[in-house]
């Protein structure tokens, strides 16, 4: 999981990945990592690869508001961030969003499209090159728009897999392309030495995501 609190609310293992839904600060989790006991158990039992766990809506919203510089010292977590996200036009209907739901790749692409300072022309059509994102897909324009800016690249088979849950490593890659001003010097993560997204993970960690 990306966040921690004192109370564990949900644990689910799926093949060699897992996600854990907590309250708490993503910023703190980035800097301190997972609680050592959980981390050791999951690794020792070959049940968990931290970088392949999933991102939930609440995490993404908090990070987006922080990245845009709208987080305040007294902002309540997470509702202060959620309200700010609606005002920033990152969310359209805050009452009908499940903030504990795992985000898909298409949903994250949509969020990044809204984060870009060059705003989309909602009357325009933005084509993409992915074989599994047809013109009638709900996020077609958003996916085409962020591909235009080089934020997404898809898979080697030509697909984007918009309905697949996005992993922490995939999210870090998009975020690093979006917020590329940071450096990629090492952060104190002990599980990314040979990971394909090592550079991106270091960039977003150094940028405070």
C-alpha cells in the first residue's frame, strides 16, 4: 500500500502482489517505507512485491494536490485534498467516487490529462495508437492527450490495458514523465535496485510525491 495508519483495514494477496488499504500520509509512507514486520513477512513468503502493488483513488488525489502546490499545513486528510481536487477540476463528482477503490490505468491517464497545464480542448478528438483503446472508450480522448505529451507508452504488444489496475511502479513512471524536474539519485528503498522503474521511482520520491 501507499499509506499507513495504526489500524489495518484490508489485506489481499493476488499471485505475487498485494494491496493494503490504509488511511495515513502517502508522504510519510514514501519516506519511511512499509512497517518492517509486514515487509519482512511478505518478502520471506514470496507473496509481495511492493512496487507492483496498487494505487487507490485517495492516494492519487492527495499526491496530485500536493504536486500542484495546493496542500496546506492544516488541510484535513483526505477530505481537504478531495475538496481541493474538485476545485482544481481533477474530479467532477466527489460524492460518487469510491476513494478506496483501486485505480485503473485509464483512470490515472485521465487524472494526468487534467493535471497538465496545457488544457484539453474538450471539443477536439485526440487519437491514440493503442489497439485496445477504441474511439468509443470513455477515456479515449484523455489517453490520446497524455500520449501526445509522452506520459504513457503502453506495452510491447501495442496495448495500453486501460482497465487494468495501475501499479505503484507504473504510476511512478507516469508521474516522473509529468514532473521530470527532479533528479534520480538514490532513495532509501531496498527493493528497487534492479527494478525496471528504478529511475522513475527515485525521481518521484525526490520530488515529494
